[in-house]
């Protein structure tokens, strides 16, 4: 059976559309080209991004880029239902009925102008999800060649096991970074390694550049020293920290800054000294390891 082969770093598209950067499809085409030329060939989507508009704009950009579909990988998610200008939804909720999963995937395929998704994820767990019904929908989509691999988003170990009992799970997209290291100590990454589930990490830089706290101040001082030592940017060093975990975490980079995209691959090639890796964790915790 064919398996998706993803790039070591994934381009996250959540902020490409109306939720943030408001890029035109021509600007998206250029960004897709820049990512592709810098060995970032996997693009992470969800049906709700841009209030249900970003996928379609990306699809237009991809179609005029002339990039061979077989040389890139597309991820999308469904399950979150939220109010939008053309939606009857009044209360944000989750829907994992067989009908909704199938319809959502088919809509994503239409939006992205493709015949298949390399990876399809359930976008956050729902207390009402029926594992049997989910498995039926995923099996149908895989049999029809509309999705290759299947995974989850922010599912706990027990929630993942509930789904795994019915259908194989290849991925779980989680929040993991130097400042959000809980999956490393609560057993989540151990569980994924034991069960052949590849973690993806959203927000892999954590809050280092977003919030002013004692934790981030400590990290910035250390990172200043590491930047001088390795001759690379602080963001590159933080991505390398994530990549170095033996669970083989795939970071999702949401930047649209071309210079940063061009430097992302440096994180793949960087191996931090073991003491430097632990120093980053130590400064985040605010104490030495036990």
C-alpha cells in the first residue's frame, strides 16, 4: 500500500488567507514555489482555515504553479463546524459523522484541485465521536484513493487508542516545542513511538517570540549564546530542538517570510550538542533535570 512521504518540515497555511496575511492566490502561488524550491513540499490545511476559504485560494495558486502534484504532499483536516457567512452553523461544534467526513474530504479535494489527500486528519477530538463510524468513512475514502494516510489532531493517548482499535492511525498533530514540552514528559511521544504514529508539531517555536515571561527571557539569553556558537538564527535552533527528539517529530512552520522559509532547511541539518539540547529544556523548565 502506498504511504505518504512528507518533507522534514511542513508549511502551515492557516495564516495564508483571510485569518491573517490575506494573500491572493497569485501570492500563494509564489509562496508555494518558494517552499518547493527550499525542499518544503508538504502543505498543511484544514477545511475551516480562512473561514472555509483558504483551501480554495491555495488550490488556485497550486493549479497555476505547474508543480507536479506527485512531488508535493497535501494535508487537510475536518470535524470543526463553525459559523461563517455562508454556513447555517450557529454554535461551534464537532461533527464526525460518516456523511460529514466524506463530504468534507470531497470538498477539500475540489478546493485544492486534486484527486487525493496525502494525509487526512480529524481536527480535534469530540466527546460524541463514534469510532466505528469514523473507521467506515476513512476506509471508504482510502479504498477510493481519496486519502492515503489517516491521522488525528491534539488527540490524547486514550482518544487515539479508541480510534486505533478500529483503524490504523499514522499521524497525530500536537503542540510541541521547547516551551510546550508536555508531550515529551506525559507519555504522549512515547506512546506514538510504541505504536508507529508520527507526530507533527504545530507552533514548534512555542511562545519564545510571542510572550514576555521569565521562561522566555531565560531562553532568549541562552539562545543568544547558541546563535553565536552555531552561527544560525534562534528560530533555526528551536526547530532543531524539536527535530532532535527520537519520535521524529515533523514541525509545521507557519511563516510566510521568504527569508525564513529559505533558512528552514538549516534546522534539518543542524544537530545540537546534547548539553545544548538539555540547556534549552532546562531554561524552559526553570530548573535542572532531576
